[in-house]
C-alpha cells in the first residue's frame, strides 16, 4: 500500500453505489445540476412569507396595544350620574384655590398656575 491510494473501506458495495455500463459513459455526479429558477422562486416565497408575518405581527401588536391603552385610559365620558359628584370634587380640587392649613400659610393653587410658576422659576435660574 502506497501513500497515493486510499483503500476503500468496503470491498463489496451493493449495486446502488455502483454505476453499471448500461448508464453510459461519462457518469454524471448525482445532484450536480442546480435548478436556479426553483431556487429563486423558493427565495422569493420565503421573503414574502417573512414579510407577511412581520406585517401581521405589527398589526396584531398595534391593535392589542390600542386595546390595552383604552382599558387603562381614564375616560370620564361614560361615567354614570352616581360618580358625577366625585368627578366634580376632583376637578374643583385641582383647578381652584384652597387653604389647606391657614395657620401655616399652606394653600393650593390650580395645577396650570403651579406649572407656570415652576417654569418661570427654572427659567430665571
């Protein structure tokens, strides 16, 4: 045995591994021919499927987000008449002037006025 030849691991192969003389000469390697058209069609289909999935997931995410936001959003339009006094009291508390503790001089001012004062204070620094 020389270094230039490698012995075949099995001396007697079954017929499926051997090419017979009826196949003709030269023997063509199995799967040597690639169908470019089929590969392009497969690639385009895969890209289209991925795009459809991305679009579907985006639509699903946005609709689910909108539904969750609607649930969390405080909406006073649908309140019944039994909640109206509570709503009116809350609106009055944040939009009017009130003396919390007259002895110490602590007062409440409307939220809009408080925001303007804070902005003016930081603008002056």
